[in-house]
């Protein structure tokens, strides 16, 4: 494996962690959005707030990580993506501001009206932000970003596949979030919330699965490079994802809880790596390969070393944060 | 001076202006929160340490409250910082495409610090209830290190833009080799990085102190307010003289590495010895008008002798001179002026404390502290105007012009307007939330003193 390939693996690792943990935070916002009126939605919203508060900012850093690795290790791809997909990217950036601020401010105020307004800001932007991020990813996968950049600002992403991918991002975030919230409710002994989110997890799993299958049909209709590879070199990962997703469905229907989270996470991880495997060796299919856009070898080495240091320092810290949070040792008063 | 009317501007020129204004505005907004993020750990851990060590409930209460305020400012800083990461690519795609492989290295390291800070800040600010005493205190220490490390990474990336090195270019100008250590430690880092970290400590220290100074001016002179003033003020006042020293180093560093920037902010028209140091005034092609001039001082400050030859703008090619020299000159003077003003405040505080072990009794001292936080922020803004506008027309000094870097995307002015609105709402909401918190605490304090049978807190 070349240094450039290794950096691509690092990039994909960041993307995977963001898709799972960042995605779950956005998904929780989706459930917050449709939780109903203040009274009806109070308890699910309370659980969402308790689950997200200590971890969302750390999870958000994966996005920074992705951007930084992309612009340092693959500057040409970064420039091309940014100068083509600036419309959905700008909208996603606005969404990030509104989501973070809405959520952080909501927990600090008492007035019901202000809480409602901030909550709506948080929840609505939690849906729009992953949608635009998905559109960016879909546009890349669709081969709409030219290697030199400056692709069309609108027709590059206002296409079936990018829009489907956007919807898939929202649905898969909602799915992971519901699964995580089932476990959180179970831990705090709130049986009604547990079944509340189990029902929603089931619905989200079906919707996300439907989007994924529909996406495959869109890909097939486009007769795209990605489709050929998904049914070829990436096929095992597609199968793993489908199996995991199916397993989650069966478990939810039977009321089983043990191993639900790993299985649900597995379904998302397999999709992310399936996409990567299908794109390989392209970063921007089919105009720019990983090696063509790679930075000089010394820079790639620096990125790899920094990642190794991060793996030693950051991953255990992150594990500590999750552990403390799961043990209910972190709370705001 | 750039042309004032926008209509005749070519598309790129218009985009360049819009992109620069947008970058400047979002950076100015973020830098305040970044300063708090860098220095907050030192402030809160000092209060926490005093609280634990001396069993001081007031210090503990301050630490807890600052934690809650930090939850608000850190979240705001996290999202405005993300916007800046997007802007690197969205506004300057050609810069990132050409130099991301060098410029990015420092940011890769910043990722580690940002993670560490986000993780341990969360553990610290949400761990008050369940993590006991010293374990909780130590959980905050990594964020102190991460704050300083993060500031190093980001500012050293900017230092590299001012004194780029550590890369080789092929004939087409593409980076084909890098030396990551040379990129990370370009000459300007030695003065830019400490200058900014000290600035962060001054901003956060004076800002926190100013909140309690206002409270004391309104008659709330309890121990909590005194301590809330003393801890951050002491930290800021220790940073101030060091900052003046480092600022002096920085100015000499700029004179050496970026003579065009130095000539622009000092308004030196002709190269030569015996340069006059001008305070204030308007910079014109015939020199400074309406300023106080101290003959020879500028040369002396650059080389400790009035014979020191200082480069003037006449030796800089016309198309490489920074724009808006009056803005640069006045920004520099503002920064230095505020710096000395804060030094005077620090001296006053230190003198009275040394003689009487007390805060100066006159309300004028509290008034001065009350404005010191905003003053420190203005000084930081002025300093960044000098750094960034003074580097123009370059984005990477000597290698890439800002106009080559800017995006060709349409609608930057529109995005700028939208960002202004968004950030106005964001800033207003953040301040309102902080005020709500402060009002709630005040009510708690008043309730506690009004209730005759409330359990007494042990006095130290």
C-alpha cells in the first residue's frame, strides 16, 4: 500500500467515524424535530439532550479532521470539490452553525418560548446539514466534480444520485440515532422511551434501506462507474451492509437488544467502505485518482504520523469520554 | 488605496474584495471565542485549584459558573471555527489546491489538539457533579495543554504564510516536495505564536475581570465578585508586560522578514537611517500628516541605533506594496496604544496590591478594568489587520498573490450578507444566553443571603 493509499484509508476512517457518531447526532436532531408538541415531546427531547450534550462537539471534530486530511494529503481534490460544490457546502456550513448554536444555547435557557425557538433551529438544521453533506458525497460519487475544479455550481449536485444520497444521509443518521437512543433509554430504565425509539429505529431502518436500494437503481440507470464496481469489487461490503441491516430489523421485531448497536453501526460502516472500495483508485471518479491528487511524500508521511499520534492520544480519550457518558458520570445541572 | 466604487470592478476583483471582507469578518468574530477557548482552562483551573486547596467555596462556585459560560462560548467557537475551515476551500480554492500540502501540515496537528480540547472540556464542564475533587481538576489539565497546542498550530500556519519555507516547486509552480518541520517552524512562528497565545490570555483575563468589575461598580462587592475580578485580572496582568516585550520582538521580526509590511504600517516612504517614529496621523505618499513624530526612534527600535537603515516603500515594487497604509498605520498604533494602556493598568494594580494587598479603592480602577476586556479584543483585531492586510497583495508572501487564490464562484457578496445576518443572530443569542445565566446566578446569590436559616458555607 502506498502512502497515498494509506492517507486515503485515514480519510475514510475519519469519514466512517463521522458518519456513525456525527450522523447519530444529526439523526437525534431529526427525532427532536418530529417529537411533537412541548408536552408530548418533553421526555424524548430530554433523553436526546442528555445523550448528545457531552459528546456532540467531540463528534463534530471528525468533520474538521476530514477537511484537514483532505486538503493536506489531497489538495487538488479538495480544491476541485470546493470550487465545484460550493453551494451545498455553504448551505451545510450554515447548517452546522445553526445546529451547534441552537443545541448548545437551548440547554442554557429556561424560558419555554426561547427553548422552543432554539430547539427548532437545532432540529431543522440537523436535517438540512446532513442532506447537503450527502449531496456533496453523492455528487463526488456520481463523477460530477471535474479534476480541475470549477464544475457547474448547480447541475453538479441537483441530480438524482446526489439528492438520493442526501436523503440517505438523513435516514441513516436517524436510524443510528434511534438505535443509540434505544440503548440510552434502556440504561436509564425508561422502558416507554425504549420502545418509543425502537419503533422509530425500525421505521428508519426500513426507510434507509429503501433509499439505499433506490440509490442502487439510480446508479444502475446512470450506468455509472460506481455501480459497476459496487456489484463487483465492493460487492462483499454491500452484502455485509445488507446482512447487518437485515439483522437489525429481525432483532428489533423480536425485541432483542444485545448487539443491536454493533450490528447497526456495521451496516453504516459497510456502506461507507463499500463506497470507498467502489471508487478505488479514484478520489474523484473518474477524473482524479488517489495517487494523482496526492501531496508530496513528506507531507503524506506527516499526515500518517499525525494520525498515529492521534490514534494513541485521541482514541483512548474519546473512549474515556464515551465511557464516562455511558456511566452517567457526565451531566449538566 | 483600492478603488472605492464597486461597479467598475472586474469579477475577480469584486470577488477578491468580497472574499477578503468575508474572511476578515468571520475571523474577527471567531478570534474572540478562540482567545477564550485558549485561555479559559488556565482561568478556570486556577479558580478550581484555589477552591480545592484552600477549601474555598467562592472559588469553587466561580469555577463552576465559568464552566457553564464556557459551554456556550466553546460551542459558538466550534461552529465559527468550522466555518473558517470551509472558507479556506470555498473562498481560496486555488491557494489550498496549490499549497494545501504545505499549509495543511500545521492544521493536521491542530486536529489532535482540537479533539483533545473538545473531549476534556466536555469531561471537565459536565463532570462537576459526579467526578470527585482532584480527579475532576486533573481532567481539566489536558484542555490547558490543548488550548496552547491548538493556538500554536493555527498561528504557525499563518506564520508560514508570512515567511513561507519548507517546500520545493517544479517549473509549473506546483509543490513537489515538502519539509514538514521547516513548514511548522518558519521564522515568523517565534514571534507570532507567543504573541497570539499571550493575547489570548490577555483577552480572556481582562474580559472575565471586566464582567466582575461591572458587577462591583453596580454595588455587588461581595467576596465572590472580588475573587472573580482578582483571578483573571492577575493572569492578564502577568501576561501584559511579557506581551509588550514579545510585541517588540514581533515588530523587529516583521522589519526583517517583511519589510514591505513594516514600511506600510510605519508609513516609511524613503529607505534610509534616522527614521522618525510617527504616532497617529494619516499616511500619504509624502509621509505622515497630522502625527506626533519622534525623530530617529523608528530606526532605533528596529536596530537599537538611529543609524539603522529601514526599508521604505520606494524600494518595494509598486505592485507589491500593501494597500491602505493609513488603516495599517492606525491599526498598529491602536494595538500598541492599547497594549501600553493595559500595561499601565497592570502596573497600577500591581503597585496597590504590593502596598496594601487590595484592589485599588477608586471606582476609576474598576471602570478601567470594565473597559479592559473590550480594549484587549480591539487590540487583537488591530493586530490581525496589521498581519493580514499588511501581507497583501500576497496570500503566501512572495509566492502567491491573493487575487490568484480567490474563487471564481458567484454570489460571494450575497453569502457575505447572509453571514452578517447569521453571525449577528449568533452573537446576540450568545450574549443573551450568557446574560440569562448571569441573572440566574445573581438571583441564586441573593436568595442565599436572604434566607436566614440557609446552611452556612464554611469560610476559609
